C-alpha cells in the first residue's frame, strides 16, 4: 500500500516519518499451525491507544512470507490508513525478502526496514551496495537503511557503514528515505555522524530511547523507530513528543522516572545479544506481555527467558511506576488473547 512514487519517497517520508514506532511480534495458535489474528489486532490497537505512530512487523520469528503478509493485512485493517507499517526485510535470502516485501506491500505495508540475513557474508562494499540496490530496485517501499554491528560489515570498515558508503547509497537509491543509525552500538557515534552529514536529505532515526531523549537537547529529530519501547506503556511516545516540541526538561523528568526499567532492559539484553548478534525475541515478547500485549510462545525453535530475568524485568516496571500485569509468569506462554 503505497501512495508515492520512488522519486517522491523522500519528501513523503519527511512528512510521514514522525513520532515513535514500536514493534509487533507474531502471535500463534496454540499448536503453532497458524497466526492468532485476534492477538495481532489486540497488539496493534494497544499501540495506537498508547500514542505510537506505527509498528515494525517482526519477521525474525519463523513466519513465512505469506503469513507475514496476512499479519500485515490484519494490522492494516485494525490500524486504519494513518498508521505506519514497516515490512521487516530479514528473511533468509535477498530473493525471499523481495518476494515477501511485494506481498506485504499488497497487504498494506507502506515502508520497509532493510536488514541483512545471516546468510549474507559480504567482504566488500560492492556486495552490500548490490544487495541493497537490488532490494530497492525490485520493491516499491520507502526504505530505512539500517547500519548495525550485527550485520558484520565492520570487516569492511570499522563503522560498518561508512559515510562514503552511505553517500553512494543515497545517490543511487531514491527510495532510501531514512537511516536507522546504530553504527558503533552501544553508543552514539552512528547517529551523530549520520545526522551531521545527511539530516537534510533523509530522516535520521535513533531508536534507542536511552540515547535519543538526552540527545534531543541538541539534535532536531522528528522520528524514532523501531524498537521495543512499547513495553514501557505510553512513556516513550509522550516523552519523545515533549522533547520534540521544545519541552525537553519535562521529557528528562519522565526519562529518569523510568530508569529502573531502562537499566533492567539493558542488563537482561546484555546476557544474550552481544554474544549472538541477535535479539532474544522471547524476552521482547515477555516484556510486551507484562505491559498488556498478548505475549504467547513464539513458534519453535525459539529461545527461552530464565525466571530470574523475568522477575528482574517485572520488578523494574513496578519500580518505574509503569503498567505491569499482576498475572503470574506461567500465563505468559499461553498469551492474553484467544485465537
């Protein structure tokens, strides 16, 4: 579902990449044979209620391109036309990502986050450029470039995606409309360098709320996505809007109130992500469940989240004064919404 051409994509993005965008994980039937459509609707509507402007529909959870398209259609029907839906280009091959993107576009996706699958092991920027260009050439979605250490491009350049490489991409690919700048993560070198060089050409996003709220004292940022900030209730959409509209001191007051949740998220994530270059999606799903989203077990194979980390995350929401369920953790795997 796009209402722009590739030549119009950047001006469209400047108007439509605004506010905060969260993530939505797939939910499944009890036997994992199908999608829990009611749960998808529930999660999308709760995001809208909390002030999010859109969601990344997570595909890194053992779904097929066809299932992903169905999730997109359900999300679009529930959310209406004014809600951003990101296609997640993280399927196993470039060809599968192109196929899945085109299915998702027909189903209602209006933009894409370009990831790079673990099967892609480039040793030169020409290879990364060719992969990126073919995706943008053969799909219609306004696409957010995603420099991230997880891809392993530091074997080519210490920044992963250097300024010169990004310059080459922007010059050749008009449908690259934004940069989710995480070079050098954890830390801010990527967002600062991309903002310095490219803020007048494309939208610069920092999805890390721990960094971007403080940085908005000096950076003029209109968009932040995509990340699992939705586990912290409506805190992030409200704090981001305060900072974006000149009320940064108020935003920072809220920022410090939720420091226990932020610290716990960082601590638990640090037990898995650095050593695997991947996200523990069960952790994110559990965090969402604590906050009122469906939760539910992910389709196998899926990693586990130890009890001690569940207790740590739950306690951190309570200490931050954020919404948290009183249901026992044993309910998490069943999910909140019946299929």
